[in-house]
C-alpha cells in the first residue's frame, strides 16, 4: 500500500460501528457469524488439504476448486476477524492504513473469486463441447497461468481504489457505519470531492460483474447448444450433471453480491442494518456452502474426503 502522510485534518483512526441500531444484539449476532466463519474455514481448508495430499486429484478441475477455496478463505478472513472483535470486545478502532489494506485485500479477493468462476465455466465448456482435446487445452500449467492472470487483473482493478482514498481529506467524520471498510462507505466520509471515487466504483462493479457474467453466460449458452444436439437423454443428463456444482456456486456467489449491490445503491427505503447484515452474509454463506457443494456433487473428491475422515 501507499505511504500515508496524515495531515492535521486527517484522522489517525477510523471507527467501525459494527451494525448501527443493533449494538445491543452484537453478541447474539456474533454467534451465527462466528459459526459460519469457522465452518467455512474448516470446509475450505479440508478441500485444500485433501487435494494437496492426493496425487489423483492434481487435475485442472481440482486446481480450480482449490483456487476457489483460497479466495473464499481470503474474503471471509479479510472481514470476519475485525467484525468479531467489534462484536465481542467493542474494539472499533482501525488505522487508516489498516482500513485501506483491508479494503484492498477484500475487494481483490472478490475480483479474483469472480475470475475463478469464469475459468471454471470455460473448464466445463471444454469438457462438454471438446472432450477429446480437454487434456490438451486445459493442462495444470495453463490453469496456473489463468489463475495468475486473474490475480494480476484483481490487483490492477482494485489497487487504484485505496490509492484514490488515501489522497482524500477526512475532516471531522471518522465514523464508518459498517463492520468493515467498504469502499463507498469510506468515500462518503470524505469532505473533499469524491466524483472520481464514485465513478471508479461504478465502473469496476459494472466491468467485473458485467464482463464475467457475460463470459459465464456465453460458456453455458455454447454448452446448452452442444447438449441439445445430442440425441441421447442419458448423455443430456450426464452433461448437465457435470455443470450442477458450478451452477450452484455461481448462484450462491453472484446472487447475494448483486442483491447487496442493488440494495446499497437503490434501496434507500431499506434500513441500514439490513444492508450491513446482507453484506456480511455474502462473506460468510458462499465460503461455507462452496466446499459442501463440490464435496456432494464431485464423487472423486467426496470419496477422498471420507477416506481422511474415517482415519480420524
């Protein structure tokens, strides 16, 4: 991150309020939040451990599942430790550098997560539409390169946001009505001109979600066209079964994200605490469900996980 030269008009510390209006219920709210967080960590670490230990799972599809698990861990770990400190110990202070660092890692992980879902859609497209060349087109090395490209894209897209905010003056308003340093929540605190910040936020959301959903839709459009050309109903079912897990992950990832973004921008009639709870659930529910979805729908992974569980 950039070096911060705080002028007298800049705060040295921001105050994260948690969930305004529900302060009395913070301890109660922390119970499901901490459970979801721990279950998500356990599930994703289990996937990473099993795939890492089993040579038979060192295949492109499982490498992508590991990338998804890493981004899930990064997203929830960027937000939940600080949120739980607010709920349990009332530790609401966060330095400017800490706030912008959290913001960078959170949003970069989200962009990377979206890139992994696009790569998974491409993986399913090749597996169904060009199965004979699957092992040639999608090698482990190529998946690693696609993952690196997704990481570079995330850094390039997200780094300007914290850098723009680091140049903003913050006068007397040091309070962030949230559990984490959300980009627009911090931008609204500035007493300077924030038009560029608002435009940047809108462009990034539109480009990342819009482009990635378009590419995913294109992949599945081509998959559906290929499947419909097959006369065998058994082949139809087999082809769609290979996509079920990925479709479920897309729904659990993009649906709450889109809903949270839309309510944040256009849901002025919705109470602020509802926005904040929805945003936090987005960081908790998909990371908790994704390992379960792939564990249930992917027989090879499920069998290996059960093998290690039986050894305990």
